[in-house]
């Protein structure tokens, strides 16, 4: 009797194992992630004067970065954006370089650019506009595709012609010969005696010239939708799957930049969240979801120890299923972000019409208009603005 029971137990176990094996064989494989369409490249190098009088410009750049990016995100076709950051006019920099530093080469990692912006400190110095343009034109890893839009944006408040070693005239000539436009932003009045030279910078490199008042408030007006957008910003972070040490650092920086944006007000945090809801927020260099979608990361080639802990020790099919689930979750959250952002934009437009107060042009006002004009010549299209419906918070 004992032998019979043992035999039956073994038989049941064998049948159970066979059933599991058959189920595993018959389970449909996880379909590949939807491929991200090819997107035309846009490279923008931001060159900021950080001499002692430029706190307002730096504050504006911190607060308005996401607004500038969001406007580009609404273009059709959606661009593949890389941004570089250069600073000049700081006494702490090496005089042999003309007091110019490349804080970041061109990168799709917008959180890195935000991190570098928040690290900037002003320090009185000599502002060599020609030197920073020359550095950007010659040292950055510009996309060489014929359909790429390449732009240098240089902003400052002192004379543009101080550099006698590398004149802005020669620097602009070099830049346009490389197919890189130069937009110049003078932080001062259009009637100032040094304004014409700043205008000439743009003319010599087929760019746009703008005057802004850096003292205009850098803050972004709040809306009733900011709180929910801020919550979605934190939620979408949970859909990222960091690869390796670089990924873990980048994922941590993502949260750091959320806090930096929130520190400037709910409006800035909401604008940052809106960026996360678009393709233009590209973390394919370190995130499995973006990387696998764009083909920059091959899941089967990633070492097990470089994967998030919840994926280690899994089969390839199980790993693919986890990535697919995170992708689906992210798409759903992005859809919610986009819907809320549309309401937020309508609210902001309606409030602006109510107030109708005259204020100086802000950094993002200046850049959005200039970049749109240049992008349209490359075939980008923006939908015509429509009268927003009444918005209920």
C-alpha cells in the first residue's frame, strides 16, 4: 500500500510538472515594444553669462527650461532634442580659455542640464562673447545630418565686442560655416549703446536677436492643475528601469530635479511634468523602457547585475514582460499628463488675457519665438492656436 501511494504521488508530480512545462511552451511570447518613430534632430547650445550681475538670467534659465522644451515638444514631427550648456564671464574659470567652460556637451539627458543649471553661481568676470560662440561651434558634438537644426543661444548684458583675440565676427563666421545658427539675447534695453553689436552677432550667423529684461520675474504662475501634475510627475518615475550605475545615478537625479523644480513653485514643477509626458523627454541612454523602444539597449545583452533587482535572475521572456508592463503603465500616465497639461495651458492663456498687463519679455518668450521661426524652415509645424474652451479646475 505504501509503495502504491508513493507511485501515485510520483505520477501526480510528473503530470503537474508536465502541465507547467506545456503551459510555458504554449504561453505567447511578450510582443516587442512599439518602435519609436524616427525623429528629426534638434541641437541647442545654451551659452550663459554668469558674471556677477546675471543672477536674474540664471534664475530664468532654471525656471523656464521646461517651458522652452515643452514648446518644442508640440512641434510636428516630434523632434529628437539635445541640449548643451556653456557658461562664460566667471573669474573662477581659466583665463587661457577666455573664461569659458563647457558644463555639458550636447545630450538628450535634460535632467543633467537642469542639474548643471542649478549648480551655477555668479562670479564677476570678463565676458568674451566671441570666445564662447567659438567654443560651442568647434567643440560640441553637433549632429551632422543635413536635416538637423543646430542653434547656439548666447545671452549676456555686457558689450559683445570685448574679445580682441577671438572676435564675435570671426566666431560667427566659423559657426555658420559649420551650419550652426547663432541667436543672441541682450539682457538690457533696446536703446542701450551696446545693443547694436549684440544684434550684429545674430545677423552674422543667420540667427535671431532679442532683448529681454532679466529682472522680469522668473516665477511661473500657478494653476489649479499643478498639484495633480506634480503627483503624476512622481508616479511616472516608478516606470523607469535603470541600467547599471549610470542608470541608478540618473534615476536619482530625476527625483533631484523634481525637487529643484518644485522648489521654484508648483508652476515650474507642472511644466517639468508636462515634459515627462512627451517623447522629447528621452532617457534611452539609461532606462530600459526608452532604450528598448528606441533600440539603443538590447535587453538580452544587459548583464544581470546591471538590471534592477526585481529583474535579476529572471528569464529573458520574464524580463521582456516586466519592461512591457512598465511601458504600458508609462503610456497611460503620459496620457493623463497630456490631458491635464492641455487644461493647464488653456487656463494660463485665459488668465493672461484677463490680466493683459504689459511686462518685459522673458527668456522663454524670446527663445520659443526664435526657435519656432528657425524650426519651421526645417519643416517643423505647430498647430495654429485655438480659442480655449472654458476651463473648470
